[in-house]
C-alpha cells in the first residue's frame, strides 16, 4: 500500500524550503556548523584547563561538563554527565556540572527537526531533506531550549564526541611524552597507562593536551559501555536534600527589592486607572510601576508594587485601587469556545496531515457498522510548584538576570531588547527550575522584571507571581474537540477511518509572542499523536482545523499528544468493542508491521497480569517524541469515584542511558497525566479564568497515587525522549477501564462519572 499524495502538505513544506531560492540552495550545501568549540572558551578557575566547548579538567582530574539544558527535576544533568564520563572513562564521582554559557554550539537541533509534520513511518526523500535543512537551520540559530523531550537525543552525539575528543587529546599527549604509539595506551578511571608501566592522570596531562587536534575520533560501541545503561544516582539530589540547591526564587542580591504583580483579570484587558497615591505611605513601599507598555505582545498588561519585602509589596498591591477595562473578550466563555470549535469542524475541511487510500469511499461503501464519536479536552494550566519569578538588576549599562528558564538564549535576547543593550551586556545566572512542563519556555516574567528594574535606580528587583496570578495568567494547553468516523465489515475489520480535530495553535501564538513572527500554515502540535499513529488502517485520513483564540496558549507537557492520545486510544477501544474483539488483540492485529510497538504492548499486558475482583484493566498504546509507551491501568469505582490502583508501563525509548531516571520520569508522567485526567480543567467565564489555586485546580494526592511499575524494553536504537511520553497513554487507559466497569464511554476530560 502507498499513501495517497497529500499535495497541500507537500506544497507547504517545499514552499517553505525554497524561500530565498538560490540563497537557500547555497547555504544548504555548506558544511553543518560544528558543535565542539564555542565562540569563546569556557570560563576557568586556577588550575583548570578547557579542552573544548563542553569539558574542562582540573589538576586533581575532576572533569566539569557544561550543562546546556535546564534541570527542572527530570534528571537531565545526570544523564548528560554520564555521556561524557562514558567516553572519557572516568567515574561519575569525578564529574561535576556547570551551566553552559550562551553559545550556538549548545543550540537544540533535534527539537526543531522533530517539529516537522511528517508521519513517523515516512522514510521518503522529502522528509529526509526537510529534516536535514531544518537541522542546519537549527545549528545556525543555536537556540538553547530545553523541551520536546529532546535533551538526551540531541546531546547523544555532540557530548559523546566532546568526551571522545578530549580523551584522544589526553591519550595522544601521553603517548607523545612517552614515545609510544597512542594505540598501545589504555584509559581507566581517568588514568592513561601503557604496558611499560608508565601512567598519568588526566589532571597531569590536561594543560599539555590543550589546543591539540587529534586526527581520529572514535566513539565507543554499545558493547563497550560501562556507565551508559546502568542505574546511576542523580547528581542533583544532595543539594536538593540539604537545601544548597539554588532555584530562581532563591536569588538574593544586596539591597534587593521585591515586586508583587497584578495583571488584567480579563483576557486581553487593559488598565484604565491606577491610584498610586493611595498606597505611597504604606510600610516599605518604594514605588508603583505600570509595565503594560513594556510587555507589548509578549505578556499581559499589569502593574507592580515595589517594596523592601515581598510581604509588604503583596499587602500594598492588595490595597492598590486599580480600574480595569475588560476589553473585547469580556463575554468570552468556555461554552462559546467549544461551540466555535464544533462549528469550525462542521464548516471547514482543515489541513490534511496524513491520508492513506480513499477513506471517504470506504466509509460511503460501508455495508457493516458505522461508528461516529466526538471527544473533548479542556484548557490546562502548568501549575508548577515554583511560582513564576525573575530577578533583574540594571546598573551601569549592564543587566544581571536570575531566572528559572527553559530558554536561556531567548531570555537573554528579550532582556537585552527591553533594556536596549547588547546581548553580551546581559549576564544570565542560571539555576534549577522548580518545575517547568513547558511554562518556562515563555519569557513574560523576564520582560516584566527587566521593565521594572529599569526604574529602580540600579537596585535589583525580584518579581514573584502569587499562585492566583500564576494560575489565571498561564499559557494554557489548548482546548480541543475531535471527531471520528469509522466503518467495520462483518468480520470486524476497519475498512475506513477518518479523524478531524479542532483547536487553537500553540506554535502560531508562540512565534508571534516570543519572536514577533506571524504564525501561518499547519502546526504539528495540533494533530500530533493522531496523524502519526502506527495502526495499519488501509484507508485513513487525519486532518485538523486551527481555530484562533484569544486565550493564551503554550507548550504543556507532551503538548498535542496529551489530549490526542486520549481521543485516539479511546476511539480504538470503541472500535474493538464494536468488532466484538479484545482491546489488546484488536490492537495487535493492526500492528503487524510495527514489531517495536507490538513488543511494548505485549510487555505491558504481560506484566500487568489479571486484576483482582471488582477491578478492570484498561490499555493504551502511544508513541510520542520517538518513544513508544504502553500503559495498563488497574481501576475500580468506589463510592462513585474513580480509583486507579496500579499502572503498568512498558517503554521503548531506544538505548536507556540511565534506567533509574527513565523509571522516575515515567512515574512523574503518570502522576502528572493522571492529575489532568481526573481533575485538570481551566474554565473561562466573562473573559476570566475561573480557577485560582490548588483548591479548585487540584493535584493528585499521595493517597490517590497508584503503584507504578515500569518495564524498559532493551534496545540498540539511539536514545529518544522520555520526559513527556509517559503522559499521553494514562487518560485513555483509565477511561477504557471505566468502560469495562460501567459500560459508560467517557469522551470528555477530565473523567467524571456524573
């Protein structure tokens, strides 16, 4: 079978690739930008030597690795240190981490290449060409972004090459000193040795090796790995246990001021009047700042009260008289948004992301069963534990910035623009993130902090959003509606399958909000998980309608997969029931050409076993960010409430760099996804977000958390994503178990029995 040509998709992609014509062609044949040496060497202290843009070595042999990705609880710093330690053959105890400076060699290449709207099974030349050119563009842009579950995948080659290069430099230096062939030298635990008995540790060789250029670099083969694939303790745990770990909100600067923030309660609202005189005599109040003009298209208009303590700022802000203009969205509601999504599904064909065969004819010719269903998902907030914050100090034409961010290079660029200075005059102090989930891909807090700091006469100022401001001024996961139609013949075989969904576009909004670019064309995030499913329907079509919305949208952990998996895997279960087949067997019959998916599904089902009396098992299988995950949820109904007792997960993420971190991330993802499945819902009334804190936007409690068991499938493939892929399957797995228990098909999130 061959896919029918999707001319609109091809025209879009080829049109994008041909921008600037000969310029693109000329640029395309140039060699890719290297990722080993930065524009300037790593900063070193006395006794340290930088061997490349990633690695420096001290006299005692301690290896310091530049961390170009943000650590927000996902354990990425440990994994990245492991890659270097493996190639250098040093103990993890001898490896330290430092935050990488801003440089193009640290840009995220994989994330951009993976963002193209191609089916995962597509191996055609158009896809390969588009990915190659996009990867080259990503290298040129050099955007340092932590997102898309891409950190290990993107670092897999560059960091190992950095380690292997440094190792070769050290070995060659020792061999030259000893007058022996480098091939005869061996390395173990940071010591170079020769059969003659000569040896030297890395600390003794580093200074002599600096600047040398080894001719041949060989990466280790998987069979020779000593660290990769083994469970290693996380290197960030000690600091988080003893309190020495620094997060953005921990920034402290002598003479620092604090700012409490109040933004328009209405989406798109404006400030009509502020009576600053009403609070000017309150204790410790320094000034009132209207930062509305500074945020422009990037953030929400608002006002800050600056004081000598956050408590004083917060108290004064509560007393500050502000008159708001609700603006054009004063009557906006969730109901109106869902109504528009359905209307657009009725009236617009949308963009076809994938088509195989002739599904329209197959559905029209149906002589058996015809199934139709509509699914719905709400807006969702990120609700990270560390509230939004940023500290800025503008003094003598220089800007210091302390912020928990997933986009350090973007944050620096935005800060420089607001302060009207060069990016090299911005000094970014990176820290741990107290949760990100995509929220800290945004830079609205940076704009606010810098705009306020420009008015505090050289004093540092720290802005802290209250939980209420954070919850009601998020960049939300889009609300979405999806419709399915499928025909089954008398044997239960699906003869035609169509899926059309509607939602706002995250990418369109982000491009405009962050980069000032007009978003246009298809957005993969809207339909991912639907159009690139592995199920082998002979006739299928998956399309999406983008419906612009004034509600601010942002990347949320697993993005479009988070709700599209619920839609797709729930409907697959509906088809299995209509065909009179077991849900697992039904899926197996649709995966004959996908052995990795089959292995993951079988592993999860086998490990889950049989449920106790009164409970049911629901299954879901989904691939996202290159990783295949199957989850089996063991569910019961107690006092008309859904109770999830156990979740069994099987994961194929390629080579498992650190199995411990993989298990932790799957557990985290299940809890995050289950919270959304059972409770998550942001609603809008009269143009305002109704939820304000954890009391009306609850998180899963410890006593509600199921037992989570993870099975990691052994693989020789290169690593893929792991931070997000565990989220998508949990909602449909639970919903499918509920159907077994009650006969009710829950087609809306969050899952509610009444």
